[in-house]
């Protein structure tokens, strides 16, 4: 007698097979849809203009850098069209926003289909904001006129006039790379990558470096400092015929891992026709492959301070006694993040007979001390601007005043309306970045994140993906605020305000890069923080107030609180973010505009999805005192720290070691 198969097998197998088949079909459909959208976008790309970067919250009037009280005049006909369009848009948005949190468990594929139906074509968004009030309501009737006008605008002035304007703007100089007395392989690579004219900082510093002099250079972010030190370094090693067995001839030190990778990418491009070996060593990556590569011989090395010192002390095959050139990039940032001790040790271990260049966006007392220690009779090079503005001309900057309880709602509305643009959002704490990344992805607003607690492999992957993408949202801490050259960033949003104007300048420097680069920056300020504008204007930063009616903000507070309450993972992440935000706020140096004791904790908690402030240990007084005085707390706390056996802590995870202890570790 043959027994029948178990019913579980009969039922389960076809269902599983059908499920996998559906998934394959869905993946294939998504890829085809993405390709079709990309083809359509490229066809219509010729209609895009610089003015379509203005934020269109609903009817083209929001976030314009105009005085709050002024409104553009409108005809009766345009008002009727706007009302009709506005009524339809508000109905659609009401349905979309009110069901947002309730439908978070809906499969993402279904939601994307809905969004694609409602998405505007690039041609419709290409119209400038002034005409959008009249033309958005009747795109089908007047679309041809808009396209004709955009084509006329895209023609613009002749190419010669554009080049003359760029070169007369002070960004580029009249000196060309092919006029330099450098090796032919280097000239060939520069020409291949369209490096023709030098920027001001390059024209002023490269000739001195080619002569073998030490250079102390100061210039704004995005001014071309990377090529300024790489070109002379590569030419020097080529002329002296440096071989891998000679070890490191050039070492370039950068403050962050992402910036080190960026410098390495530029180095790889310009040294492709040279025989010298190159490498990058950074913290967070596997140390063993780096040590093996250094033992084989690396002529040009890009590194972060901690990992470089680790290899110099512990990697036996690492040869650096033949060093001829040392470059310290973003020196002010290196010292700010606490690498002063490492830099002093590195400089003492390197040969004294060498060429040294030190590049920095700002000149501080610590930078001057490092220059005295590392440079010998340096030539000071500085690029001065004709005006008193600290930021580039192509950057439009503004701020919006927002109460604490509506900060996240405003951010969500802004990102939702600009999801088809390239946006960077800066926050003050790693936990805050992590929470907002998890929350926004959970409610189907795709974002990515970079912060100091993220693994280096994931950070690098996220960074390169965002660089290659044409649209996207990146949430990050100040680890991404210095030196990174991310192409075509439309908006810099500072959700948490910076501590100093120089931090603001470095953050907004991620957009409007290059001679003709354009971009926009938005600063979130609570009413209690408006005093920070005084510091910005005194530093030469022009900011205008942007209007944002409260009626335009997506009202999802109740849904947000329900999601945080019911989801254990998000609830825990939100608590950590709230605590880290409060600690970061208490650590601000300008207490006149950032007073943690004036904050309404109930309103602050609402921005993190809490109906009432969570019960967390803040210890704000200790945090503020530690930041202000630079000490390690009270005398009792210092004595208790000394009495601990190995002094393990979050800042010192390896504990106390003797000078003779040479155990290897990763930084």
C-alpha cells in the first residue's frame, strides 16, 4: 500500500515556488521600469535648467530666498488655475500623508507604483519658478511654449563668453598644466582627464613645490588643493626613479577615511602611466592586506593618521626612511578631531630631510604650531577673495525658523518633495543619524547614511554609491563635512545647526563645487537659536530667511508616535538618538544661542516620535562643563579614573599599555 505524501509538502512546495517566481518577475519588472525612466529622463534632459533647483513644495512659492512678507503678483486667470491645481494636490497629499504611517507594512513595490503615477516628468519640472505658477495647472495646453522658452534659455551665451567669465571669476588662473615642466606620463594623464587650466591655489603652490620648497597653503574648500600637492609629488618620484623596493617616497595624510579614498582615486587617475606603486591605508579596514602591500613596497601612500602610525610602529616590512615628500591635507581638521599626538609622533619618526606641504582651509593656532614643528622656511600661499563672503558665489543659502516639535515633520516634508534631487542632511550625533536612517527607510522614503559608528566597508560602499547616483538622500555627521568631492549635490540641509561658522562653511562646501557649480543650503533653526545668525553674518556668510507656511507641513505626528511606540527596535533607536542629541546640544560652545536649559524637553521629544520625554540619563551639566573647560570632569571623577586597573573606556578601548608593548591593533 502506497501512503500519500504529507499534505504540508503538497501545499508548501507550489506556494514557495510560486512566491519565488513572483519575486523574480517583480525584480525584472522593476529593472525594466527603471531603465525606461532613465531613458525618458535622458531624452528630456535637454529641457533642464538651473532654475528648476528651486524647491517646489506645492505651488512653487515655498522656500524662495525672498523676504517673508513679499509675495509675487498674480493674475486672476493664474489664481483660478492655481486653486484648481492646489485643490487636487491637497486631496492627494491628504490621502497620502494621513495613511503614511498606517501603511508602513505595505509591500514597497505597491507604494512605488503609486508614486510613479503621481511623479512629474522632468520636462514639467524644468520650468522656472516664476512661470510655474501659471504653467503648472495647464501643462498640456501650454507645454510647447515652456519647452521653447527653456530651449532658448539653455542656449545661453556663447561658449567663449562662458569660459571668459569663469576665468575672470578668480577661480581659475591663466596658467595651464601643459606649461609646467613635469614628466610626460603625468602630462598625458592630466590631459586625458581634462585638467587643462590650474586653479588659483594650484598656480601659486605647484611652482614652489616643484622647486623643492616647503609650502603652507590656505584656500577655501573645493578650490583644487588635491592636485596642488599630488602633481609635484608624482613628478618628484618619477624624476628620481623611485622603485617599490625603495619604500614610501611620498606620504599624504588626510583626516577622514572618505577623504583618503577620494585622494587615492585622484592619485590613481593621474599616475596611471607611471611605474611607481600606490596604496591607501585607513582605519576600519583589514590590517593584514595593508601590511602585506606595504612590505612589498609602496611609493606613494595615502593614509589616515591613526592607521599610518600603527603601521609605522608595528609593520616590520614598511620602509619609510627614504621619504622625500610629506603632505598634510586638511591640517586644521586633523587637529580638531584629536590626532595632534599621533601627528607629533609621525613627524618625529619620519626623516628630517624631506619636503613638507601643509594644506588647510582655515589657519588656527594649532595649525601654526604644527607648521613650526614640520615645516622648514615655508612659503605661505593664500587665495584671497575679492569680496568678504566666506562661501562660493554659486551657493544660495537660507534658513527656516522651526519650533522643536515640528522639526522632523518639516524635514520629512522637505525630503519627500525633493526625493528626485541629490540631498545631504547633516546631524550632530551618530545615534541621531542612525535613527533617522532607520525611520525614513521604514516609512518608505529611501535614504542612506554615513557616520562614525558604521563599519568602514559599509561607509565606503555608501559613499561611492551616493557619488555615482544622480538623485538620492544621504544623512550624515560631520565625518562627511570636509574635503569630500561629491558631484552635483543640489541641497545641503543642516538639520542640527553647527557649533561654529567654520563648520557651517565646510558643510555647505559639499555643494556648488567648481568654477560654475551651483547649489543650495538650508539651515534649520529653532526660535531660541536665532542668535547664531549673528555669528554667521560676522563670518561673511549671507543667509536669507525662507518662508514655510505651517499648512504645508505633513501632519503625521500621531502616526509617527504610534510607529515609535509599537516598534521595539525604532523605540530603542529613538531613545538613543534623543539622548545623543541632548548631549551634543549641551556641548555647544556658544551658550548664548545654544542653551540646553532653555529647551522644552516635551517639544524636543516630539521630534523623535515621543508623546512624552523618555526616561533617559542625560547628565547635561557634566557634558557642558567637560566641553567648556576641557577637563575630564570633577576631581573625584578624575581620581576614580586613575584608580581603574587598565583604564578601558569608550575613547580608549585598548586600555593602558607600556611603552615596550608592540601588540598590533586596528584603528
